């Protein structure tokens, strides 16, 4: 764990001595060209370079189709970039790995396994003994607020509960990096707020590196150390905004904080500028 530059002015939580930031993810001049079914080349990402420090919470914002998911898939190792490179801890990413845990909206749970069975799956695959895997999984289930639901099947859960199980299941692998693609996008506002708070609590405890894609400006500002604003397709990085707000963050306090409000308004304006720039098919 280390203290990030964007938190440097904060004195609220005593932490360990400040260490130089180390890069967890390095995206270096990445471009992605897809071939469409009409056999045309489609430039989805154009020359993306971004370094994400160990323990940072970084959100990616940008218009629909600008390549946010593609960038996450590249870091996840599900897609290899047409040019440039993506590295995790200095090693070029060539495939998915247990160090990078995806929490994608479409990342389905095993319908035939209970909540406990779904969460235990990862540790069991990694060779953890059943009793230990069960104890770890029960603790994670409690942490995501699902104590009492261990024996429920996914079809017996609400959307928000399924999303919590997906988060617990990914955390059970102990990934160093969480890759989250609009994980709360389909949830009602209240459930979304609760899950944002839960995620921040978990993050403040573990300080995993998080790469988080969202369409919501206030979600991005509330959660992140940095917000990466992308331009319309073909996706380029338009600006990286350091969110210099103290942690731990409390939503109700932040909503009244003029610094928070300014970040949200400035980024919303940036979105408006991108929208006014028109659509590039
Ligand atoms: N497998 C594919 N084959 C061809 N084109 C693709 C493929 N995957 C994505 N694309 C194209 O790449 C571009 C970026 O897609 P991507 O899904 O990364 O966007 P996004 O920013 O995540 O959008 P949204 O906010 O709507 O989820 C889009 O123009 C899309 O049509
Ligand atoms: Mg997407």
C-alpha cells in the first residue's frame, strides 16, 4: 500500500510512510483496429498511453462506442492490441491472469451453484482446501452484505445482489487489479449508491488497483483518484483529471463540497464539448 500523489494533501487518515508510486498497469501507445463484418477496418482506439499506479482507483469516462470496454478487455488480456503494448507489473499482457479480476456487467454467475458455491469456485480452482475456501468465501459474502444468502441460487437474487456476488467471486481470487466495466450501470439509484459505498470501503481496506468504466460523472468523481476522459470514436485520451478530494469519502458530505461539485460540473462540460464535436461513425 502506498500514498498516491492525489491524496498527498490529505491528513485525515494516518498511513504508512510515503513511498514512490509504482506502476501497476502501463498502457503504451495502444491502438486497436477491428475488422467489421463488411471487412472494413474500424479504428476503435487510437494511440492510448496511460500509467496506472499500484493501489490507484482510476475511472474511464467517455461517449458510447469510444473504446472503454475495448481498453478494459486489452488490460484483461481478452483482446490483444493491434499495436502498442499493455503491461501489468512490467510484464506484457498476453492472456487473462489471476492478477487481474474482471467484474463485468455481463459476467454471469454459475446458475447451478449457490452464492457460496460461486464465490468458493475461484479459491477451489486455485487449490485452496475446502474448509479454508469456505471460510474465506463466507467472510467475503458478509463483506459484500449478503450474509444469510449463502445458499441462494442466482435466479433467487435481485440484480444488485447478483452484482455483489460477482464482486465477491472476483475478490475471492485475490486479484491485484480489479477491472470493472459499468458494474453498477443496470442498478437502481439507491442500490447503486450502496454498492459504490461498499466498493469504496473494500478498496480503502485493501487498496487494490481498480480500473473502472462508467457513464456516470458523479460516480467517477466520487470513487476515483483519477478520471480518464476519452474522446469520441476513435477513442483517444482527451484529459486525465486528478480528483484531489480527501478520503475516506462520504457521499452525503461530498455532495455539499464545492470542490466535488466543481469536478462534476467541469467534467460534464467536457462531455458537452465532445457531444458538440459531432459523431464520427
Ligand atoms: N469485436 C468487435 N468487432 C468489431 N468492432 C468492434 C468490436 N468490439 C468493439 N467494436 C467497435 O469498437 C468501438 C469501441 O467499442 P467499445 O465496446 O469498446 O466501446 P465503449 O466505449 O465500451 O462503448 P459503451 O459505452 O457503449 O459500452 C465501437 O465502435 C464498436 O463498434
Ligand atoms: Mg462498453
